[in-house]
């Protein structure tokens, strides 16, 4: 297929990587929570601590990873990450106590971070400008694709055994991940192309065009001194509070209202599956109504969904939550990622995004342990979910602190340049 812009093959590989990581780890690791509690005779807060360590590690290593991606290249970085990711799964399967599980889970989290969102989004921002929103939306739809397989992971954990399942997954991750990483060429210029498949200008014109293109990109110092960095970072962090807890506690919460663990995995799967139309709706409405309005609506939608979950007592209540939260979560995720590229540009994207990770990790570190502690203390999640819903709503107000032309109410009207043949 010689006429297909190579950037779309990069998007395909990114989407596949996202689907796999969601199914077995980002969301799928939640299938381990209750089996681990039974295996190690421990509490929900203790198991939640491992998931919080994952986020803490990401917050601490994010700035370093951003610089390593910039200097060593995202493709090599991801290849190493997939190998560590696979080794981490094997180590989890061999864990004999909760402390060994903590150590193995940290290895697993490091591998996923190195093979996951930050290097992939960096590559996509490099490959696309006009088509950046579509490319990132398609990549993030991998979460919804991966969600379809979470019930299968749950079945394997419950019927084959969680140890055997983790070891098999670890071997599979190395075998599948390395070829996917090989497809992720760092930028179009490395293969003689231009972003979006545009024809490259010749000679001095090319140099001038590239200089003009990067002129609006913020340096790392400028980004850190800008209000947009902090408002976007804290708004994003606030919006992730509920998801940080739900990544660990949604299946246990379903078990608490009389549903089986398999049904809980189904609810989690539906939640992430509904994020797919949410991403498309968010991108489409963002262009028509303005990104600020759609982001605020998505944040509030997440908050309302968590309120429903706080008072849920039936399977139908859980499904209302799954649909509402999934759509809002999808719209929010795509628009926040696109905004990062629009605000900061592509030249220093990985470093600036990595420096934002500590802000994002705050909520993701605290919320799972808080929800587990709240359950252990009171016997249910209601208080925790009510507070998390409130924090999601707070993020909506922080969005109004972001300034700039990125919130123009009309879509860009720049005509695309001639496409490379």
C-alpha cells in the first residue's frame, strides 16, 4: 500500500500497544486484587498500596524519562520497556508474599511506563500536526479495544490461576511488544517525510519552514514559568482522582453489591469500551463548541458518574455509571492530550510532559490507598467515592485558568499543504 502515509502505521502500532497494555495491566491488573487478598491474607488498602507505588514511580521517573526519550529516541526506549514489562509479569507470577509482589509490581510498572503513553504520545505529536487530534484519538481508542479482553484476563486469573496467567502474559509481552516498538519511528524527518505526509520544501525553503514551524514551541523553562503548565497539570490531576481509585477498586466494589468478580470485570470492560465513542464525541464537539466547554462538561460528567457509583446497589446502576463515566473519561483524555501538544509544541513535548507527571501522580498515588483505607475503616466505598466525585468537579474550574488561542471557538481554516506522493 504505497500511498498510505507511514504515520498511520505508527498510529496502528500505538493503538495495538495501548490495547494490549490496557487489557493486561493498566486496567486488567485489577483482576488480581481479590485473588491477591485471598492468597496473601491481606487488606484492600495493602494491595492498593502496590498500585499507588506504580503511580508514585511514574511521577518520580517521568521527568527523567522525558529527557531520556528526547536524547536516546523513543523507539529504543520502548524496546527496553517492553522487555522490562515482560520480566515484571513473570516476577509477579513468582511472588511468594506481598512484599515480593510490591517489588515485582514496581518492575512491571517501570516497563509499562517506558513502553507506554509518554514515548508513544511523543512519537504521535512528532508525526502529526493538522491530524494530531485524530491520531491521538485513535491511539487512545486502544484503551477501549483492550477493555474487550479484560473479562478474558479475569477468566484466566480465576480459572487457570493468577500465577500461571501472569507468567504466560510476561512471555507474550516480550514477543509482541518488540515488533510493535520497531514500527514506532521517532519522527517523519527520520525517513524523509514531513508531518501529516506533506511534501517537504527544497533547500533553504525547508530550513525556513522548519524554523517557522518550531518558532511557537515553548522551551522547557518557558513552559514551567507559564500558568498553562500548572493549570493544565492540576486540572488533569484532579480529573484522574476517581480513575486512580477505580483502576483498583471497581471490581471489588461490584462484588460488594452482590455481583461476581466476572461481572465486575464486565463493568470495567464496558466503562473503558464506552470511552471510544467518548473520544470521538469529545474531538468532534471540541472543534465545534470549543475545547474549554467540552472539557468542563467531561469533567462534570465523570463526577456525576462517580456519584451514581457511590449509591449503586444493582447491576443496572453499575451500567449507568459505566456508560456515563466511560464517555466522559474518553472525551477528557483525548482533549487533554491534544492540548498538551497544542500548548507546548512538539520540539520539547516529551520533556515538558515528563515534568508534568509528578503533578498527575499525586492524585493517582493517593486515591487508590485512600479508597482502600476508607473501605477497611467503614465497610464500603461511599465516602471515598463522594470525595473523589467532588475532586473531579474541581478540575472543571481549573480548566478556566488556561489561557491562549487554543480555545478559539472556530476550527482552524488553514489549508493543508500538498501531500507527498
